[in-house]
C-alpha cells in the first residue's frame, strides 16, 4: 500500500518515535519532527490538562514556522498517544483538545478506539493502534483504525511476547494498510530490516531516551548506555500490564527482580498519570535493544547516523 499522504515527502526515515511517559516532552517531539521522523508524546505527560492545550499549540506553531523557513527539508508530522482504558478519566477532555488542534496522528493504546477514530477522522487525522497479538489487531481494524503498531517481544515499556517474524506476517495476511513494527530497534539496519519484513515504519523509543533533548535524568540515560539486553526485566507488576524495565532501576528501589511476582494486575491509568508513583518515576522502562546504544547524541545527530546506517543496509548485497 502507498505511504499515507500525511507522511509523503515529509520523512527523512520511515520512523515513528514512540510516545514515552515522562520522557517525551515538546522539546524532544519538535526535535524529532525537525529531523524528519514522526515525534509523539502521551497526552498524560501534560499535567495539568491545561498544559496539553499549550503543548499542542506550541508544537504545531514551532513545526509550521520551521517548515516555512526550511522548505527544502522534510519536516515530519507529530502525534499524540491517548490511553483509552476506562480508568483514564481525562480521555474525553484530552480528545477534545486533540480535535481542537487537529493533531495529525493519534496513537491509541489499552482499549477499544472506536470513539477516538470517529473524532480524529472528522478533521482528517489518522489513528494508529498499539497491538500485541492478532486478536487485538482484528478488533482495532473493526473499530476503523488506519494503521497498526505491532508491539513485539523486546520493546520498551508495555510490550508483547511474540516475535516480529511471527506477528507481522500473520497480520499482513489480512491487512494491507500501514504497519509500524516495534521491538528492540536501535539502528538504521533495524529500520531497513523492518521494511524488508513488510512493515511500513519502525517504532523506536529506547534509542531516543538516550538523546540530549529527552526529558530523562542523566542517570536514566547512562543506565541505558551502560546496559545490555540481559539487564532488562519483563513484568506486569509495576503497571498491571507486562512491560520491559531496566533491572538496575528496579534494584535501586530495593526490589529483587528475581523475586517479582508474575501475577498480572489490573491496568490503572491513575498510576500512569501520577509522576510521584515509583512505578513510573523511579523504575525506568527500556527495550532489549539497549546493548547497541553507547552514547547520548542530539536527535539530529542520531537521525543522521540512523540514515547512514539505513542506506548502508539497503545497499548491502543479499548474498555474500
């Protein structure tokens, strides 16, 4: 399927930077879009809700001004993540602001996105939905979403357990629209590999935590730089949904990762919306791709590097 019109001529790379709680603030999103990849943030990062109105106006105006001043550069659209779980008491107010500002891309998570789809389509926006299995993919398509984000094993934050080699072809068998692939991607070669497998975009989060513009503490960034895949723990304990976290941040909070219960709790958005909760403030998420992250560049420096790696991978012979 052709690239959706929203993205045509506006991307330096087929990458969507994932919305990360606390980490993805306007400075990071704007830098990502200016560099030519889609920048996104969770609406719940803006507290109180009045700040969301301000952020949406700020991002929209900054990108429009930059695009006008740099007509020769690809300036990507931005997106907002809405948690559609019933425990999110802000959802409809956040959605009203998304509609007011005509946010180009809305990423929905943890619930049925039917109401969101109708509202976003009313002004011509697109809705992509996070899924971890075929069942949820089909339900999202029934709700009318425009694209699917396949959150596979190894992705940072809330993640599934299926290999991309299993989930992507199963979904492609019944959906020919935009697919975004997530899970352990931190290089330009991984972006190219996602395309070869049949995805339209790579979904990258952890790699952008370790950038100058990310709203993450120096200790968080350094833990990613120093870490490897073996330093990731997968558990539902901290939010009620299985996710990947930095084991050393768990240990720093007095918890033995080997003793964490595997019991699945109930998702609680009130926890996600409270930065004082240790589950989100002091226990840090990251994906299994951290083993190839060795520095903290600016977003532009990182995207330039990813683009060079992507081109090199595309030129590599298939055999020998």
